[in-house]
């Protein structure tokens, strides 16, 4: 077990990946809000993407294990609810990784008054595999809370789009 | 044949659910195993707010989400197609997440609301509230406990519920309680998708075939009489509004109605002319329908059989 060096807790926490989208670190996803290091003690703050996100427990355990393995003696993982996570917090690097792995990155999150949309949302997105803009929404809900399902009409491949919230 | 020590690798694949001894409390299998969804959140009760009143209000809103989440999850593997199966399961998951936060907030505001469990039970307060309360202690509206009916009934109910809840959560973003305000701000983003989903299907069914329209009209008539309870102010809401951490649902009625009217007009469907079902004590005071007992029996049976969280 190596002993911790000052300021390295953030570097360790930044290596932990999202259990559902393992190409992204928690920093890429924008859910790692704060890392405070006091000697051998570390307090990490994360925020849920969605209220019911079942990955939170795994994130907490993964952060704890990574930091304990790095030599920290006491690791506390806390939740922050405010401000609520926005898909705008996914970093540029994170967006590139999503695309490289066949996922479509979110556009800008909606702002202003909440509107009712009775027609299918039209997002100006391209197929992450072939680049065609000829894509269709199959469902606003996907395999995880944060994704919608799409299909590319050009290459016929289905793909996932990380939703704007 | 090479001898094989079965004892070495016979361990159940489910052993991982219990984790190693230091992590055991975190691996409670009934919930999503984050023992406190408000871990590290400042749950101090703001000045001018009564903890018991805040707890009662959060329980009520949490119960709406919890019971409806359970109902909606019954569509899993039964929905008309795979996309809607996934959609309804996701909506249920969002509501379950809101329920956990609200029940945890209630427990932090007034620990007396949490039912007692055997000493040493690892069950966190939000799970204790969900799985170990008796039926009269639940404060959800009757509308969410009613059986799903067909897909048209489900869509009609979801439209009414999500429209009301979205308006409510938007108002709660300015709650005097910062925890409730944060839960609401998060919920607004989620329920926006729920309302859009229900609204689109409502229009699609209304303008689809003769059969889909017939079913939608019948579905709306089924849920409409129970819908009135959502905007009927109860004692808990009156107190919550008075102490500025909650909302009098009567003050949301016009806003909710305008959205429903828009969907009805787009769909070419008339507003049902039906009186509210029940004028006496309803779900908000713990008086539930027959459907509630069966729902709770199914939802709670595993947890109640294993109050120590092990089997």
C-alpha cells in the first residue's frame, strides 16, 4: 500500500469510471463535485445524474476502494443534490469519448420555462458510427435513465443518445 | 477424472450481494444499497418549519412516487412493445428515486415516523418507511394505487399525474426547506420527460384507430374521478403552505388544467363530466382502496420476511 501524497486524492478519484458508461470517468460525467483531503482523510462529494440512478452505490464503493487502495485511511463519500446535475456538465473530453464508443453526446440542456412537447423531439444529431444526420428516435427512454434510443436510417445501426437534462 | 473440490467454488453467485464484512451494511439488497440517499446533505430543519409537519408532507409526496413507481413497474415485460416497456420502467425508476429522497428527508426531519425494526437491522430509514409501514400509514392519493388497466388507462393516468407533479415540483423549487427544494429541482427535469411521453401517447391513441380512441376515452373516464384528490388540499398541505415549505395544491389547479386542456384539445377529446370519487377521507388521510392492500402485500413481502436483511 503506497502512502498518500498531498493533493493526490483528486487524481485518484478522477480515475474512477462510471459503472454504466465505463468509457467516462466521474470527472468526464460531471458527477464528481468535490474532493477534500486532510492528511489521511478524504471527503468526496458526488451528485446523482437522475434521482433513481442505481449506479450511485457502485460509484461510492469504487471511489472508496480506489482511495483506500491508494493509502488513504478514512474515506467519506457524500451526496450533493444542489445544484442538480445537468448533461451540460459532461466535459468536452467526455463527449469525445462517448462518440468514440458509439454513443451520441447530449446537446445543450433546456433552459427557461418547461414546455410540453407533443411532437417527437427533433435533435440535430448525427449517427456516432457513420456520421449520417438521417437518424430517427425510437424511444426517449433507454437502457439507463440518462439515455434515449435512436436508429440510423443510413447504416441501420441502433445507437444511444445521452439525454439533455 | 480430476477431483474437484466443490466446496471451493460452490459459493453462491449471490454472495456478492452481501459483500465483505466491512461493507455489509452497504449491501442491503432491497434498496439500491446506498444506505442513506442524503449522506452528507445538511438536513437541518429551517427556522419557522415544524419538523413533524415537514416529515408528514415529504411522506405524502414520497408515497405518491413510491406507490406509483410500484404500479408502473408492473408493466415491465408486459408493455405493448419493448420501447414502452423500457419507458415505463424508466419512469418508475425516476419516481422510485424521488421517493427514496423524500422518504429519507421525512425520516431526517422527524425520526418518529420511521417504524421500529429489530435491534441490529441494517435496513435504512427510507426502506423501513417503504416496507414496514401498515396501510393506514401511507399517505398517497388513491389514484396511484389503482390497478393499471390497459395501456390507455395507464397513459391517461400518467398524463394527469405527471402534469400535476411537474407543476408541484416547479413550485417546490422555492421551498423554504433547501433539501425539499433540491429534490424538487432534480425531479422537474425528470418529470418533464414523463409528461411529454404521456402527452405524446395520449395524442397518438386519440388520433389512432377507432379502437385506440375508444379505449383512451374509456381510460380517461376511469381515472378522472380519482384525479380530483390530487388538488384537494389536506391538513398536511395546508400546514406546509402556511410554513412556506410546501404548496396548497388548489393553487396549482389552473396551471395544471391549462396543460390538460391543451392536450385534450390537440387530441379532440372532451373533458369528462364526472364527479370526484369519494368526498370523505381518502388516501391522504390513510383511507385506501382495496387495490392498496394487494399492492403492499406484494411490495413488502420479501422485506418483511427478512427484517434483518439476510436469508
